[in-house]
C-alpha cells in the first residue's frame, strides 16, 4: 500500500450456479502530523443465495457491512493502542 494510492475492488465470480462476491479495501490511519498509524487490507466474501440481481445486491450489501465493521474494529484497536 503505497502513499497516495487507494485500492478498492469488488469482484463477482460464478461458484457453481451461484455467484460469490468479494470486496477488498486498503485502509490507512493517518495522524494529524501526517504520520501513518497503521495500514490494513480488509476483505469480505459472500455467496449470493441465487443468480439474480436481488440476491447479488443483497450479498454486496452484506459484504460491504462486514468490511465496514472490520474497518471500525481495526480503527478502534489501533487508536486505543496509541
């Protein structure tokens, strides 16, 4: 994770007759003095319950919520450790 680059990716791939959705995000905590407190890649994968738009969107929502939850936990842990 280099300075100045933000990496996010979302992929939907067939797994048998269903689709697996994976979300990845690179997170960086930066202090007021611009020093980096920590960096972490966060990811979540969810298999859609059906190969239709509705279930795929639901899987995306679930994976997004999981990544955001991981981000909150990781941020809190890093800030508490300081």
